[in-house]
């Protein structure tokens, strides 16, 4: 510790710099096939093309939400559901069918 306190301050000429080692030419960077010549090259993948929307097609609109269900029942052996907007959905032999009104449903099933 005594040498540090009594020695003159360091200057660029008196500082012990580490020896600079010259480096030769850099090694070449290996490309993918050179890195693993024993492996087959990876296949080139193509991006799937997404068809553009036709500007003349009408925009898709979501279905409006169903009105609330008010009542379920059976008329003339057919199960039905009455909704808040007055429409009827009936489970007919040909599938579920929606009617605009109870009158339209009754005329269809003959009730």
C-alpha cells in the first residue's frame, strides 16, 4: 500500500497496457448447407395466398340477436317456442321452422 501512496500519478506513458495481439483474417461464416452437410436441406415453404374480398360482394352482417323466449308448448302435436317479437319457432317433421306469427304457424299445422 505504501508504493501506491508514494508513487507518482499514472500517465499514458507510464500505464502498463496489455500487449495487443494482431488477429489474422476472420474465419468465414458458414452458410446453412456448410454447417450440416450431412443433413438434407430444409424444404422451401410457400405462403398460402388468401383470396381478397370482392369489393362488389355485400358485407357480411351478423345475425341479429334472438328476442327473448316467452313461452314453449305443443299445438297439434308440434312443439313450438313463442318469442318476444311474436315469432314462432316450431319443430316440424321437416326440421325446425320459424314463422312470423302465431297465425302463420297455426295455418301451417292446421290448428
